[in-house]
């Protein structure tokens, strides 16, 4: 396959040129800021376009954020009731951009499985496809992407209510409270779903050698290949290492080597 210097040299992930294409009918404007921050982890958003009928009041939420985030709107009138012309417009633009050979990957922001074949075609061309969609996104589109990010994990957590300060307790009550705190059992970690445990064990087995220890990076790479929508944030952890550390009953971790950045290894605890 012919290609330009950018794609041929396989630039580092943070320097990849990406095209961000948003299906306004199947995406929420409320997550656009953290979504673009997530895109920045993978590369540079050289193109940012959003497709929809912006004469409709349904897309008012998007009209309010386009200028702020420098997203180019592509107006697509609904010519026929019940037919989605937006999908066709986005797909045509994606193919045009693909044939310029200027991009290393595409970010498809949609919860619509109609873009499954587009994701497959882009990957056939050697491009990396990052999908962004809600939990309801069908598995067909999730699996067609190299990586799929569930947009619910990008939403900021609701601030927890701050409890009112308690009144000072008498000295005797304070002493009893201290003893009660000392005797209180440590909080138990929630057990992971059986399907997730099986997936993690399989990933460790595939990435480990005779010692049963696997490099954490290799484990993450395997997970991304077999389940593109795996995300530790879906289970309350910021990253994979945090998820494993929070479950010492199932996983043992250790750092190896010298220096500040020590590689992390993991094994399954029988």
C-alpha cells in the first residue's frame, strides 16, 4: 500500500495525526471537552468535524460548543423522513480523508452500529480507529475499532456531599472512638465480575513465560486486541495497574529493574 512519510515512519502515539468525525445525532455535547482531552492522548486532532442537521432544535447543545472547541460543522439536511443522510455524509468525508494519506488514525464519535463497516474499511487501510460511544453502543461497532472508549467514563464525577462537622465529644467518648477506629476492619475490595477475572487471567497467561509473571504492558496490549472496549475506568480504577492492585486476592504485582521508571510485572494468584 502506498503511503506518505508520516504513515510510513509510524510516528509515536502522541504525535499521530488524527481525524475526529462526530455523528451529532448519536453523541452528547456534554462530554466533548473530556473527549477531546482523551483524543489528545492518542495524537493530534488535525481535523475536527461534526455532522448533522443544525437547523434542528435537537442539536442546539452542539451549536453552543462548536466555536469553543474549533469543530467544523457539516450541515446535512434530512431530505427524507426516516432516512439518515448524516451517516452517508460522514462516511463519504471519511473516505475522502483516508485517500489523502495524511492521517494515521480516525476517531469516530458515535453510538451507531451503522459505522461498523467504515471502521473496518479504515483499519483495512492500515489506519488506527478509535471509537467513542455510550454504553448502549452495539458490540459490532465496538469490536470493529482498535480501541473503544465508553463516553460515560469521561463524564466528571458528581461532587460528594460534605458531611457537617460533628460537635466536639467529651474526652472519654473520644478515647472510646479511637479504640473503635483501631479495631475497625479494613474495607473489603469488591469482587470483580467472573467474566472480567477470566479475561484478565487469560491475558496474564498469554503474556507470561514459565515464571508465570507477565509484563503489565504486554497484558494491556493483549486486552486491547481481544476486547477493544476494555477500560479500567469502567470498574472504578484510573488505569489497569490500579485495578490489579485493588484486588490483591487475585493478582500479585512487583516492580523490577532500577531507576525511576521501573517496569511492572503481574501474576495470577491461585
